[in-house]
C-alpha cells in the first residue's frame, strides 16, 4: 500500500503582513509571466494575499489547509477578466510557498 503524502507545515509567522507583501508581489509576478500582464492580476494577487495573511494570523500553518482556504474564498472573486481561476491561484500560491521553503515540488518528492 502506498504511503500517504505527509502534510507540509509552514513555520509560525514572524511577520504575517510582510509575508503577505511578499506573496502579493510574487504572485503578481507569476501571473504576469504566465500569460500577459493584466490589471486584474494585481487585484487577484491582493485578494489571495489578504486571505493568506488572515489565515496565518488565525494560526493556520498547514499548507493544504491554506490552499483550501484560498480556493474556497477566491470562489467569490470575479475571474471573468482573467485567464485564471481560484484553483490556479491556490496552486500558484502553494508552488511559491514550497519554492520559498526550498521544497522540491516536482514528481512528488
């Protein structure tokens, strides 16, 4: 029987607001590079960052739970002017966080 994938726990936040600024900047850069720079990308990055910061301030450190929170709360965001969806945003946030922690996200390792 295959082993379950272990959860990833982020270190407790030292400065959630600074984490939010980093995430917003990094996510907007990713969005702009993935397709084309669009004004809506700034709004998407800002909203995802707000969700992330609030979750971190409430004590959430589990990456999976943070991703679910972003998917859930971004469902109310109007993505009509964007190439992205709430799932793409949550996955991008997860990838950015894993990269920042030096965790290889390729091939399940």
